[in-house]
């Protein structure tokens, strides 16, 4: 799984805000996991646009980097 994340980050994140489905596909996790992270406030910070949740790709990258740093320590 770590290699999929690394390859996605090396390829670059899109220049648009990510939906929960985009984030789940990028990280190869179920969409329910993304919603669980949001509910528990353990995942990347998202925001609402009306009834839709979106994630800033920069925030997602920072969140993934912080996880990698914690795992390396």
C-alpha cells in the first residue's frame, strides 16, 4: 500500500479539490474509511461546499507526510 501512495505523490496531486471518492481511490482504501477518518478527525482536514466534502490536495500531502514522519520515528 505504501508504494501506491508514493507513486501517486510522485506523479503529483491534481490541481482541483478532491472528493472523498478521489481520496479513497488515491490511498486504496474504502470510501467508508475516509468518512470514518473525518468523523473521528484523524484524517486530512476537509471542508464542505454545500453538502459535498472536499479535500485540498496540499493538506492531503501534508497529512501523508506527517504520517510517514511518525512511522519513520
